[in-house]
């Protein structure tokens, strides 16, 4: 009896089998070649004409294939062909239709024509929209109500089909971009460039006037003047003028191909009522396809059996063969069979699951930062001992982004090009210590900006040549913020000695347009007030929600604000246009939120934006940055630094901030993962037994007293 | 009783109109149709023309509440309010601003909410009754005193603490259950254990205190004294007499929350990654998706009204003295 009790107790406090009780995935998947990751926000759209956010690109960039892509390893970022055979051939055309030389002056170029030839033999993923019967008829293009009733998700269709990718599919997608009913966010930009884009939009608008929302319109019937099919695999896009950045757009899902059959299939009445739409069920030629689409729970990408094949790059970061990552050089991709993304809205469970080995990679939040990262005496971020023991690896990269603090150039005190206003802005720029901001609020994840162009983008200068001389001095081989005395002197020269307005005798009060007022934000706002107080300036915070903030910006009513920009493509034009006068947010609803306007800068921008990278372009950029630094429409803020953690079993995780289709490069070691998970997640049962025992023991005296009371007499 | 039910259902119509109007006003005080369009189209490179096109396509180009340019009744019906609200009364929730069918999403997402809410309610009631009876049984002893102290402590703690504490202890430290996630069918069980435990423990303080009060109130009544005078043991008195009579207020309190179980829990679903209706509502608010917000508020109101009606009906079932006219 005694032996039996001991056995039961031992069974209770030791795990019954090798199965991990806290494993959120089926045990059968433990050693499968599957990547496990998370997403924090449900994607809004998975239609490549509409998607325009990193969260959405994480999925669709693995499925849809535009003609170009960014080289995975090489830096600075380089475009290379994806489905294209070669890089597009560009022809410049004059106003009379004559072909111009490659180095023709920009002013002579009326049109640029990009000829893109795609590889033959590329096939779409298996999809019911492409399923055909023995007579060649599409099986699911005329579904009956009874058929639709039986369908709840795309996988319920028994048959699937595929077909070869053709140039027509790229043209079809460009027409979709022009369709006003699809609300492509870049339709406005493309209308400025692609010949015939606006006209097509108007014709489509008219053609759909009497059609119900979601009804099928065969775009093949409509012509777009600027896009022509040369042959089955070649197409040309003609754009107005010269716009070298157009190539970068060719690496974005907006320009990925789409078969007309997909639109025809999804437009059938009844499917939409079950949320089976092109916006939720992509169809592409890429290495993966979406096999489970529950954006409220889980998204699963599985290897596309029809993928045309691609090999791991054989050229490293510096364009040579020295890179450690080249171990997989020449191996066929993708390496993974599947990738499972679970919706994880809260950072605490996400982080703990990473520590338990149930997520293969993780970002870093403030909550988990100290647990994962420490700084060595040189100031470099390294992993803590705990992370090191687990074999976790850290990847860091300065983002191609900028967070800046803007001054409204239209504001009577802060704005304008006068010496007084410039001195005031420079004084504030010196006083607001962004190095401190990065240290306190971003755990050191960022570098102070000296101008609008982030590192890694053509036009950015490193070292002494790259410092902002109005805010920094070059001391002992590094940039050092000017002393506060310089700021005070500038403030005095601006007519606000010690923060007092010379003309009125009143303290200078400025307004900061803040978004949100939560506890985290409060600390930041207090810090901001403190920075201005160094100069005696009163900073009044106007906290509001993002809608009101945006409204103020659109109306040009803001004063000082913090905003950011993430690069669409790695070109200086994509940052300098944020200061281009005609892009003023208040005047023209553009992206120049500070409404900065300087004719000299605008003239140089117009000259620079269509140039190819080279010495002359660099010279113009230097000039523009110098003007902008002198005028200081922004405190240049900082460029954020992305930190990501990967477990030891994850390989090929080099950060590439421009490319979104990086899942195909990732390789994992499932055996190592299973072993580590087993080691880290053994169930611990003794606390439960102990708690039960304590509860029982605590009840014994009460039970005894109850029994005594029950058995006692009334008197 | 039928006349009473019909009358209550008719009363519900103006209430629902009022709730809908209030939701509409509150939402549009904070968000303009332009804001909604921008939230759907994104902030980058969006032109004014694109915003107008989106608004036209989604019916937000009309005046919000009153259309001065329309004729007759059209002044009220040719508005965003009317067009977005009228179909709700036929339970046609329409499409979200991002294009998904709301009715379909609600149908899909109510099951995970119920999967947590129903066991939490049942287990919670059983645990609360057990503890309350235990405390009532041991009234006047150290168990009563420390039990009440413990209840007060438990009900003073934020539910967020229970969630994070539960995840830390049971999942992170003891590795007994997954920290978050969900699955369908029987596979959902392992994901439900932690949220149900957390839900039960977070409600045990207030629940036990309330039930204890009910039981103690009953214990002081004449019929209990009579039962004791008959020589019945204390546990027979408690279980056979006190519990049965205390069930009347208990039952009516439970019936009112039954329909609301569909709506899920905002925080629990968010922290445990459960794709229920609670997180659906939060998503709608965060995305400024008016279609989802109005649908969920409307649904919540309808369910609450049904809950109150069921409560009234349940009175007649558990207490024969009550008659509904």
C-alpha cells in the first residue's frame, strides 16, 4: 500500500511522457521543417494592389512575385531580376517619338520605356480559379448556389489547376491598379507617370457605374496606352519623362502579376459573403502559398509545389564571396516546408513563447530589452548571458527610416527663412538631446540623425563629412552635440534671451503636438518639456489622438511635432521629397509635413530626383542637405535601429530592410529545435501537489471543529 | 406572459434606436469619414481623390445625420446614419470597412468566445457556491474570517494581474499549459485551461462574497430554524434547504449574463490570443472600423435586452408567486 502511494505520487510529480504540456502546436509537428513566428496585427488586405504595410508584406511578398527583387546579401541595396530574365531595358524617347541616347538630358526626355522580359515556364500555385475540366473549361467560374453553399474556405474546392505566367498577367495587374474600385494607395502616384493610367481609371469608373460593388469587370477589354505586350513573355511600360525610381516600384507587390481568372472566380456572388475574396486568398507564383488563412488566429504559408525554383545567392554583402552566409550558396530555395504565423497581440506572451522555443524569432520590446541585451564598455549591444546560454543570436540593422521633430515652416514664430527663426530653430535643435532620447526611450536602439538621409541610402555621408555643423562639433573623431551655451547664444540672437520674448517681455511659449497621453507618452512629454526648459522656453503639450493630429497637420496648424518616414525604396529622392516645397502637406496634401519651402532646395531637388546615382547627383544632394541643415525645418531626430533575436536553429537571417520576400532564404534545424524545446519545457508538477496538500491540511482543523460542533449538545 | 414578452420586445426598439444613435454620434465625434478612409487606405501617398472615391464606394460621402439637399423624408433617410443603421434591425450587419462580411465573422468568432465563457461561468459558479457554502458552514470560525479576507484581497486585484500571473506561473514557470493560442475542436482544450482557471480565480472573490451573503441571509430565516429544530444535521440544512432557496437570486443573476457570453472578453481574448468576439470589437475600435463597432454595440444591446427578458421569465419559473402581465 505504501509502495503504491509512493508510485502514484511519483507519477504525479513527473511528466507522463515526452510530450510537452505547454506546446501550442501539435506534437506531431515537433520535428517538421516548419518555421514558427507571430504577427501582432491582423492584415487588412492581401490584395497586392491594396497592401502597403510591413505586416501585410510579410505574407504577400512570399506569394506574389514582381519582376524584380532586392539582392538578399549585397549592400548597398541592389535590385536584381526575380521573374524577369534580366534587368529591364530602358529606352528614352523624345517628344517627337525619337529614340534618345542613354545620357540624354532630362529635359529632352518625354517618355521612358521599360521593356521587361520574364522567364518562360513559371507557373502559378495550384488554385481552384485555374482548375479546368477535360474540355479546357474552367470548373469553378460559374458556381451554382448549391455549390457555394458547401464552400466555407478556399480549401473546400476539390480541384485546383495552374497555368503558365505570361506578360499579360503583369499588364492585367497594372490595369487593376488603375481601377478606382480597388483603391490602390499608389494609384495617384502611378497616374503621374504611367502613360494612359488616368484615362483608364476614368473609363473604368464609367464602365462600373451601373455594376454592383464586387461585380466582375473583365479588364482585358480595356486598353492602357502605356503598357504594351511585345510577346508572350515580354511587356513594355511607358512612363512620362525620366523617373529612375520607377524600377524600385517594380520590386514591390503592386507590380506582381495576377491572372484574370482569379478576379473572375472571386467575383462570383456568394463567395464574397463567405469572405472568400482575392483580398484574403492570394494567388501567386512565389515560393509559398497561403494554405491556412485565419487572420484572427493563424496564417500558414506552405511551399508552392509549382515554384519555378531559385538558388541561394552566391555573392555576399561586399559583392564578393567572403560572407559567412554563403554556406548555402547555390542551394535551391525555399528551405522551409511551411511557415506558421500565430496572432499574438500582446508582447508578454510573445516573448515568453520565444524563450520557450515556440517562436523561432522575436523582436524586442522595452519590457524584454533588459532581459536580452546588455551594452559592453564600448557601447555595443550584446546578448545577456541568459540569451547566450540558449544560443540566441542577435541581428541589428539601422532602419532605412527617420523619426524627425518638425517645425511648422508656416508658423509665425518658428517658421520662415528669417535669420531670427533660423537661430531659434538651431537653438532648439541643439538643446533637444536626441542621444539622450535614444538612450532613455529606445534603450539605445537608434542613431542620432544629422540630415534626412539614413545610412545605407545613396547620399548619406559618414564621419566628419556627414555631421550637421549647426548642432554638432567634430571632437576626438566623433560628433559631439554643441554645448548649451551655444544654443543660448543663438536664442539671444533670435530675440528670446533666456526664453523671454524681447518685444513683449513674456516667456516664449511653444506648442508640441503630441499623439496620445498614456503613461509611456507622459514620460516622453515630460522629457520634451525638460529639453525646452533648458533654454527657458515653455513647451505646452497639445495631446490629441492621431486623427486630430493628422487634421492639424493637413491644415498647417501644428507647431512642433514628431513624425517619421520609412523608405519605400533605397533612393535619396524618397527622403528629400519630404522637404520639397510643392509637396507641402498644408498646401497640397503632400508628405512635406513641416511645409518647408526654399526655392533653391526645390530647384536642386527637381534636378536631382531623375538623375542616376553618381558624382554629380552626390554633389547636388550635398548641396541640398547643406541648405536643409542651415534652414533646420526639422530637428533631425534619429534613425531607429532594428534588433531581432533568432534561436540557434534558425539560419540565414541577415536583416534586409528593403526586401520583404526573405522567407525563402531562411533555413532551420528542426532536430535541434525539438531537443531544445524538450530541455526547456519539462512540466513541473510538484507545486500543484504541494498546493493541494496545503489546502487539505488547512481544512483539517476546521473540519475537526465542525464535527465537534455537530456532535455537541445544544445546552 | 406572451403579452408581456411582446410588450418588452416593442420597448426594445426605441432602446436600440437610441443606442445606435449614441454609438453613431460618439464614433463620429472622434472620427470623420475622411479619417475612416485614411485608416483604410493608409497614410502614405493617399490623394484627396482616392479618399473621395473610397467614401463614395462605402457610402460615407453623404451627410451624417441630416441631408439638407434632399427632399421630404430623404432629409433623414439619405444620410450615413440611416443607410448604415437601418439594415441592422434586420440583423444584416453588412460589410466591414475593410470589405469583410461582418455576419460571417461574428458567426465564426462567437464559438471561441463561448468556448471560454461557458466553462468559466459553470466552473466559476460551482467553485463560488462551494466556497460560499464552506464559509457559511464554518461561519464564525477562522475559515470564515480568513475566507472573507481572502475574498476581499482577490476581488481587489486587477484581472490583468491574474492573466499575467497565471501565464507566468502555470506556463512559463511550471510549463503545464500553453501560454496563449487557440485551436479548433478537441485541440482547443489545452488552450482553454489557463483562461478558464484565470477567469474562475478572478471572479471567485466577488462571487463567493455575494453567495456567502445570500446563504447567511437564508440561514437566519425561520424555516432553517425549523429544520434544525427537527434535528437535521447542519450540512443537510445547508444543502437541502438553504442552497435551494438561495438559488432564486442566484439563478436570476446568472440568466442575465447568459446571452452576453457570446460577446467574449476583451482582455482575456487579447492576452490569450483567442479569436473571439471580444478581440473582434477591440480590432474594430483600433481600426476605426465603424461598421464593426456599430454592429458589435448593436449586438451587445440586443443580447443584453434578451438577458433582462430571460431574467424576468426565470423569476416566474423559480418563484411561483411571480406573475408577468
